C-alpha cells in the first residue's frame, strides 16, 4: 500500500509543474474542508461558519492563482520559448 502511494506521488510529481501541483492541493483542501464542514454541521453551527469562511478564502486563492498561472504562461513563458528558439 505504501509503495503504491509512493509510486503515484512520484508519477504526479513528474507529470505536473509547480503551478498545477499547487492548484491540486487547493482543490483537495476545498474538498476535505467541505467534508469536514458537513460533519461539523451536525455538531455546532458556529464552527461551520468559520470553516466555510476558510473554504471561501481557499477558493478565492485558487482562482487568483489560476488567473496568475494563465497570465504567466500566456505572456511570459511563450515569449521566453520564442526567444530561446530564435537564439538557436
């Protein structure tokens, strides 16, 4: 079981760049905290409001990072690739 998890993490590390990994972690946090909020709603409504605020902040961060990644890749990375190609 541990070797299977380790192998999948190694493949995930090779397949995705740092921006994509960060986005995956934010999405995982949103899913996990939503599940926790659902469980906590059975106990106390005040705690769930705090957890939902944290989920909102993570979701906003996710979208800001997504927009940043799109802008960086479209403007900066493409220009760097073109410059490298023209220098060769």
